[in-house]
C-alpha cells in the first residue's frame, strides 16, 4: 500500500532530504537551528519588556501588550529555546557518546521534531491573529477560564466558513494547544532517549563508564517522561472548561484553583531541572577536557544528578508558600527544598576540584563553563533563600525572584549551553568557532547578563512587583531599572557577536580535525562531522573516557577506515505526515472542530502507513 | 529488513527488545497521567455544590460485570501471545479476536453507563464530580478503544499474511499495553465505584 502512495525518499541533499530524514545528527541540527530562531523571537520580546521599563511611567508598550510579551517570552524561552536546544545536543551527541549508529526509534525521533516545530509555529500563530496569550508561562487558573480571558466575539476564520462551525478563541487557546503539542513532542523524545541509552550502548559501555552528559540526558528524560503527563492533564482540564463547559476551575461549582497550581508545579518544578541538568552535563564534559584531568568524583556526580532529579519531584509546593497550604505542608516542602542544596553543592565542588591542579586551557568553551559555575552558584544561593518560607513571603512576586531564576536559567542553562556550543561546534559543522571573537562574545555576555539581572535583586527587595507594566517615579526604582535595560542591550549585542562568529567560522576555509581539543569521549574518535553511519565498526569500550584511554594510556587507538558498508534506516515521509495530523487535531481547537477530525484521519492513515512501510533499522 | 540489520536489531544492551522497553517507559508515563486524573477525582468527588453525588448515581453491580469482562480479556491476550509464540496461528487469531471482543463489550457498557448518567441528570458540566468522573473514565475508555483498534489491526494483518517478522514481540508489546489498561481500571474501579462506601 505505502509504496504505491509515496516513493521512498532516497536523496541525501536538498529540502526533501531534510523533510524525510531520520538521521539523529540531522534531526539534532534541525532542533538546534529551530531553537535558535525561537530564541531570537524570545530575545526581541525581552528587549521590548526592558525598553518599556527603562524609565518610569513609560508608554512604549500598552499594559495588555506587556502582559503578552512576558507570557510569550517565558513560554518561548523555556519550551522553544532551552528545551529543544538541549534536545539538539541529546540528538547529536548522545548516540555518538554511547557508540551507537542512531537512536532506538529513528522515525519517532523525526516525529518529535515535527510536532515540536508545528507546536511552536501554532503557538506563534497568535501573533498573526492578533490575539496573544496574556496568562503568564504558568497559566494560572482561573485567569485561563473563559470568564477572564474570553477572547473576541467572532471566530478567527471570519467569513471563510459558516459561523456555526467555528467559535471565538482568545490567546489563551494558543498557549494551551501550543504547550500541549510541545509537551507531546518532548514525551515522545523522552521514551526514545531512555530506550536508546538503556539499550543501544556499545559493547563494554557499562552504566558507570557512560560520559556524564549521557547520564544527565538519561536522568532528564526520566524527568520529562514523568512530569509531562501531569501538565497534559491540567491543560486538558482548562481546554475542556473553555470548550465544553466542564467545571474544573469554576469556583461557583466547587472547583478549586489550587488544583491547577499543584498540577502545574508538579510538572513545573521538575521542569526547572529539565532545563538545568543537561547544561550541567555539558559543563561536566568541558571542564575535564580543558583541565586535562578526569572528572573529579565521577560516581558522586552521577548520584548527585539522580538525587537532584529525585528530590526535584518532592518540592513543587515551594512555589506555593504564600497560598496558605498550612504550616505542616509548608515546613516539609521547605526542608525538602533545602535538601537539594546538598547534591548541588557536591556538583559545584566536584567541578572546582576537576580544575584544581589541572593544566587549564582557557578556550571560549572553558570560559563559559567557568562563567556557568560562578553565575549558577549565585542563582543557587538565592534559591536556598527562597526555600525559607518567611523570606519567600517577602520575595514572592517581586523582581528578586526574576533575578533568581534568570541567574539559574541564563547564568546556568544558557552559559552551559554556550560552553557546549563552542565545545561541540566543530563536531556539528566541521569548523571551529573563532576563539578571539568567542572571548569578546563571552565577556559581553557576562557583563550584559550581570548588569541586566543583578540589579533586579535590589529592585526586588525595594518592593518592585513582577509582571506590572510600569512603575511610578520616586520609589528609588529608576536607577537600577535604567541600568538593567542597558545590560539587556549589551546582552543583545553579545548575541549579535555570537551570530557573527558562527557566520565567519562557517565560511572559513580551515576544517576542524576529528579531535581538536584532545578530548576524552567517543564522539571525538570519529570525523568532524561524523559520517552518516557514525562508527564504521562499533567500539569495544575498555574504560571510562574510553577515547582518552585508548589515545594516551593503552595506546591502541586507530583511526577508522574510510569506506564501509552499513545498512542505515531509510528516510521516511510518515513522521512528517503523522506530525501534521497531530497538529491539525490541536488546531481544531483554535479554528473549527472539523480540523480535529481531519487531523485524526490523517494521523490514523499516517500511523498505518508508518507501521507497514518497509523500514530498515 | 535485511538479515544483518535484523540480527543487529535484536542485540540490545539490556537483552530486552527496544519496542518492549519503550512500552514500559510509556506505561511509567501513563501512571502519572492517570495519577493526576485520579487525584483530581478524589479532590472533586465530594466538592460539588449540586447533585447528583457518586453514591446516588454509580451502579456497582453493572460495572462489576464490565470489569470482569475486561479482566478476562487480559487472560485471553495471554493465550493469544502463547499462540503466536508457539506457532499456533489459529489460536492466536481466535484469542486476539476474543480480546478485542472483551474490550468492545467493556466499551459498550461504558456507552450505556454514560448515556444513562446523562439521562439521569449527570453530564460533564453538571458539577465538579461529573467533570472529573467523565474525564477519568473517558480517558480510560479512550485507551481501551485505542487498544481494540490495535488488536483488530494485529488480527487483520495476520489474516492478510503481513504479520510475519517479529510477530511475537509485536503481540508481546501490545499485550503489555493491554495489561496496563486493565490494571489501571482496577484502580479506577476501586477509587470511583468502591470508594462510595468510604
């Protein structure tokens, strides 16, 4: 049946090859490029927010648009920038690090990407319709009910289809449906990566020989697997409330908005570790390579990562200290939150000890890794402050909290991601990023970031509330708001320097060798960029940091043969088709339900085509 | 699938087929999905400001019958799996159809129950008990429906001679899903129906 409908895609160049690829490396690049594009959108939104706040009583943005901007900025940066950029690294690096030829389910991997892309696009379609979500990235009920965000009177399709077949939606629907699709994409990916790491390791790659980045990928994907279904349920509840009149968040019917907060944060707190653990893993690869020492306390690092993830599921209610949960619950969640400082501290000291006594090479990747250590520690310390309910009560909804989480998400995640980008860029592209431009990029980022966010601590304790579109003069808020906005512009400049660096490096003639950094793990044993089949013969792993061991200790390293015959999974259209079907199902809730039925049909046809297509791998 | 990649497919670090391991992972995720739905139900079942309440409307004897049918279908899929593993294709086809029939009977009971409830004045927008009840049992019913479609697909692809390679592992993976759907129903039956006495 399938061969008759669609010919097998065969080319490995051109647009159709990207639409049908199931190669984990190409999907990794798709994830990375898409995430960076969304980061630009989220970055522009941040610039608009800071421009509005540069002087008191500013009228640059209307209150409504300001609400929309912080909602779009938060949602985009978390779900469409940091998560997929992490996924880009999972895709590209993890199969190489464990000595595999691809992930366990190559077509599901492509499906994850397409659902992510379509979900992100659907979310951003709210710009086109002019109805932007204004509910915050946390979408607290009952702001998300029809009562408070009703939307316009008419449907979005206007006169295209009859009035009875469509219905009015607000930006909230775009937020709900977009998030639901993005969550589904990550859920599918999490199953794929868990199975890949558990089941596709090369001979000899025992768990305690796996590189730390692979370990945190495994742990992060367990977090995704277990946290995402909770927000799926919560999102369905508000969707049903809005569309079919269920009463989940109707106070008059006995509904309780606390339920939303619990469900959201049972997901939302593990989400914080989903964002930070992978960059921690990247730093754990960069520091040993440029210190020319093994990672200090490797087993402790593995156990600390697992402990952070485990505890991460038992602290969600520290986001709700001011809701009046009662003294006992507050005390338990406070104590559990403080416990997380222990495994996190273990990691900080192990990273420092890794550098101690090493012969340090201060490359740009190393600068960003060291920067990560410093900035993340500041964010971690203010996090411990919030673990104390009385202090949290003072900081709740002030800029102090904004300062805190930007120190962990920008100072932590983004610095870690830049360390990873500079480190692995030659593996992705076959070109080294320019080191001199990289140093400029690092220092501009560090200065811009700290100037933007450190003053927010002062603004917070001076009482400036979050999510308010302006402030009055005379409350001692003008100076630091001004400098914070200047810092934001410097951060924007640093991003431009980074893009310039990527541009000139990709155009440069100098090709990167297989192992430009004298690194330790298997991905550096093969060419940059690796051939489609990755490893000509699957490695026989002898030790932790096996590549280093074979190069410098056992002296048994041999470069791979150039021409081999390996059967690879063939490209497939079906992931794209199923992804489109799933997206249509969601789009039905934005425009007209008929799209949902079409989406179900497309998905079913796609699923059968998928199941019966000839597929090797 | 060529012989070489076929052999490589079966070499896994844990010795478990990747599809089956993936199903185990999905089941872990589903536990949190149903856990959230059950938590919502437990919070809301006695929070309604207007009736009907669970004790007024839930019919334990009728649902016990459909519960029994669903649990027996777990038994029949074990027999179907045994059939395909031991090469007894006729037994496989017989029992996979019987399993699908069990699932369909369960769905029939659920349709009857939902219709009856709506006629008795409990819709999903009547009160918070109704919203959380229909969402929980409806999500489970959707899982049963997906399972029935999957079972019938396995049956028809076997009849058309397309279920040849890796047939046993495909049925094994499906059976794992089906057992989960049954086990989670035991929890739901207890929490929703038997808890009216608590």
